[in-house]
């Protein structure tokens, strides 16, 4: 009787593990963000750098202020891309 109960628990556990998606809980990691040069709280620097990784702005020879993380579809990022395309 104990073996049957144990096999039932093991079977249930395997079924639950098989149904859980492999990327469960990682939706926050896939958040689409970019880093923009932030001289002010909500404005870009004159050099308007945009990157996929955090770091200093590419203003001047010594680098500028740290870049700010913003959503890739935000108005700030869109304005940055428009200005860079000119």
C-alpha cells in the first residue's frame, strides 16, 4: 500500500514538472529596455547615445554621465532614435 501511495506522489510530481513551462518566472528578464544618455532626468545629452548595455555615455574622450535604462518603446527612446537617424 505504501509503494502505491509513493508511486502516486512521484507520478503527480512528474506530471506537474512536465506541465510547468521551462521559462516560468523569467518574463521580467525579457523586458525590452535600452540605455540612453541621460544628462537630465528625462532628456538626452547632445551626443544622444543609445545602447543595449549599461555604461557611460559616449560624450567626449573621457565619457559622460551614466546611461539610464528606459523601455525600448518609450517616447524618450523613440525621440533618441529619430534624432540619431538625422
